[in-house]
C-alpha cells in the first residue's frame, strides 16, 4: 500500500493508462493534480488559454492518434462550463476524450458557494457518462471507469469531476491495475453465416458499391476495405467527413457520396443494386434520411460495431454486428473462395471513366484568376500545393463542407471536421492537437 493524495492518485491513474499528453488550464481547484504532474516527466502538460480550446485539442489528438484525449479544467464553475461546447463536439464525433474538472468541496455543496454549479447536470446530456468522485480512495476506480467508457463502442467523451477536498485528502492505495486487467481491446468478428450470406449477395451483384465510413477511417482499416473492394472489383465511396477513409489515389476510390459529395460517387449509390455500408450509420450527412440520395431498391448490407445503428435509418437486407475491418477481411476471404466473377466489370469500368472525367473537369473548370477568390480556384490551388502527408482541419460552413470532397486526402486520418456538430472555432485548436 502507498499513501498518496487524491491528486497524486489521479496522476498515477493517467500514467497507468500511458497518457503522455494532457491539455489543460491551471486552476486552484486542482492544484494537487498539477503538483503531481510536475513530478511526472513522462506526461507532457500542454497549457491552454481556455478550456474549450483544450477540449478541441484533446479531440483532435484522440482522432489523429487513436489514443484517448485528456483535457484538464483546473477550476470548477466557469472552468467547467467552458468545456461544454468542446465536449458536445466530441460527442457528435464519437471521439474518446476524458475530461477532468475540479469541483466544489463537498462541504460547500448547495450553499450558493463561490463558483458553484451543478456539474453533474451540466455534463450529462453531452457526454457518455459523468461522475463525481465521492472520496480519495475511489479515484483510481473512477479513472478506470472513465477510460473504459470513453473507449467502449461507440466511443465518446466522458466527464470526471474531482472535488477539492477529495483531491487534497490522503488514502492508502494498492498497486493500480494495468489496462489489460480492466479494458480488453479485442474487436468482434461477424457471425459466420451472416458473412457467408453477405458474400453471396455481393458476389452476385451487378452494380455493387461499398460505403466506407468512420468505422474504417477511425480504425485505419483502409487496407481491409480495399482488399475487399479489389476482390469484388467494386467502387468505394466515402461517407461525408470521412473522405480520408481510403487513400485518394486508389483507382476504386470514388470520393464522397451524398448531398455534400461529388456527382460520380453520389450516382453510384443511387444506382447500385447491392450496397455494403461498412462502418457507417448511413445517417443525415450521407443521405438526409432520404431515398433521394440512395437507391430505394438496393439490398443494403450494413456492418456496424454499434448494434443500435443497424437498420436505424434504412431497412437492411443483412445486418452484421462487427468491427468493420475485421468483417471486411472475413468477407474478402469468403468472396475469394467463390468462383471468379466478371459480372460487375462493366459497371466498374464505367465508374472509372466517369471518375477520370470528373477529376479532369474539376481542374480544367476551376476559376483561378477571379477577384474575389472563387471556391473552385481556391480548392485547385490547395490541391496543387498541399503535401501528400498534410493533415487538414476545418470549421463549419459551406466552403468547409465542399472541401471535404474538393481536396485530395492521400492518406487516412488526414481530414478533421466538426461536421456532425457544425461549430466554428474548431479547426485551429483541433490542428494543434493533431500535430
């Protein structure tokens, strides 16, 4: 057993999770944490000017790295309320952010104390879960639960409030559990018979198309998705905001579909007879929930890690609860066992010709000399000068919506947007976290 303050226990819990970056703003409510961080050189504390900015930075870091983003609001009350917009954005993006805030001493609750606000009620609607640590000895348990919930499908932000007296109190602590003891990371595969039925449908399709969504992008599962696409010789469209789910230069990449996508990709989804929705909800930004943007007569095979997303917006022929890249490889194995087919070759050849013509026209018709600057000219200039390893962050607005398809995303995890929440003030702070 080791005697520590609650603040020291909090930092030990972060070290157990192998956290190496914390974005935060120092405040008196959490001084015990900052004292312990000073003695933890393995954790890089990145100071911020306001808590909302820090939350966007933690969000960007989480999306780019695949790790958990951590933001620390040092002050209760206004320091905590400043977290709200950033956490709401992370919730909409299914981004695993652990937000930590100081909280009022328990003896001062319900007394109209200085900076008193009901932080439990404040954060519940915009996080997966919110806790307030009741005592110092339970802080490691609270951190385990916070990281577990943030990283469980669907991922998302959580809020942990730490009262002043809990952080300053001392307790005896047993050695902290390792991550493997409380947060296993194995991803589920698709059920064998469902995979076989889906492979048969795809194998017999005349006009197949794959929609690659966040379940491919966020897992960096592009190799699995493309292996399946190549086995089927089927075009791949990306769902809005995930134009970087597969590399721009792949010959089967049609770009972004839907009302905010390009004409070639959108037409594929409107004409397909079998649609494989691979790690996507097929939600608002992809379809506006309307058959104007997806073929009503298509058989939809949906693969999702969140079982509540299966068939939620459109009826499906086959629903598979599974990790998208894992299921894609299962389908690839199943498809390659079947007799080699050429039934969709004409469909895919036509798509490739249409795609080449679209890209050529996009460059040829760009207006590069007008004043004021025109979007088409701006996008062409950026396509010409941006390096292939660029990470691009955006705010909300029509220009940014257009840019999710109008720029070239050469490698996965190079596009970071607030698409599902649509806020301004996100891009620069997110970019700092990504970097």
